[in-house]
């Protein structure tokens, strides 16, 4: 009977923990030397509880790295924790990660009590060395500039950085000892902390194509697309006077069609009147001469 009572208490304690939970991203990958942030979401009833972040394959034996009730811990420079009860999420940020930091971590809510287990969620972090690019495809208008950002892990901080057109090794541009390179069309700047940028200036349509940025033996492909500028048609209302070499012919303004028709008819009428007058005059002369001849007889 006592054993049955104990089992019942254990089951009752576990039921709330199974219904209430904490969730996170599950798995994260980050370049060596850079930072990563893991969000841990919890149910509303845990808003006032202590939150923590620990490292280890098993949650029962994980090593505590940060807690919300002990700010200012020795690990705070590399690991920080922030709780937002309004959004019901606490975030953990780990900085300057090394390959040895790869492994299992737990974000948890401390329930307390001998019969109540903490509510936790596991997160696996993989710290890798190599390169990545923020945007593998960039575009811009002809005549403008565009910037590509390439990221690299800690072991490549001292390596020279390169920007090359894919398939043409002779096109590679290499940073100098100060971590920079610049000419009329390209500028490269390495911040020596894990990122370098390539700015393509005054791009032309022929610049469209595949490129790659490299650090040491690592490289990442980037596609650049140059789009034409929108065409605009400007109408000029300014007229310039003719030059002496140009011949200018001034034409009288065209007459109205009705006016031209009336003038034509007028000329015809005048001709008819003149002809009729001549016929009448000749007829009168002939008649007068005949009458004069009869009068003499």
C-alpha cells in the first residue's frame, strides 16, 4: 500500500510537467568565432519562474552556464540570458564560439520541489569552420553599386580574402596586408572579425554572372544580376535659331479652301463677262454699219 501511494504521487507530479512545456529551435549551426542566439518559449504559467541554460548530454547532469536569478556570473561575457515574460520567451546568446563548444544544451524552467521535474527543451549546437554568405544572389541597376557580405570562421581571420569571377582565375582580386583592396570598379574590406564585404561600383550589364568570395581554401558562390535602368523620354521645348549654313524658306500661310474656290469662280466670271462684252460690241458695230449702208441707198 505505501508503494502504491508513492507511485501515485509521482504520477500526479509528472502530469502537469507533461502538459506544460518549453520549446526551442532544436538544432543550430554557427561559424567558429561567431555568436548564436537560442530562443526558448514557455507557457504563461512559468512567467515568474527562474530560467536557466546548461550544457550536457543529459539534463539531469548538465552544467549550468547562465541563470536569470544570478546575473553577473563569470561566464556572462560569453553567455548571457534574458527573460521576456510578456512575450513568454527567454533568449540565450553565446559569443566567440569554438569547435569545442559543439554539443547538447538545455533551456529550462526551474520548478523546484522533490516531486516536480524542471520543464526543459534540448538544443544541439554545431560549431563549424568554413565560410558562408549573407545573400547568395544580389541585384542592382546598371550604374549603381551593390554589396556582397561573406562570413568566415575564426581560423581564417589572417587569411587573404579573394573575389573572383567564376571560371576565370585571372580575374581574382586579393586583399593586401591591411585587409583591403580597391580599384575603380570593386572595393573589398575585411573587418578581421569574421566578415568581409565586396562592393561592386558603377555596375555594367556585362557584370552579370557568377562570382565567388574566398578565405583561405574556403569559397562561396554568389550570383550578381545587373538590371537596366528604366528609360525616360524627355521632350525639349527649346528651339534654337538656324545657323548661317542652314537655308530657310519662308512660305506664305495656306489659304482657306473656301477662299481659293471663290477666287477661281471669280476669275471665270470675269472672263465670261469680258468675252460677252466683246461679242455685244462687235455685234453692235456690224449692225450700225449695215444700217448706215441702207441709209445711203
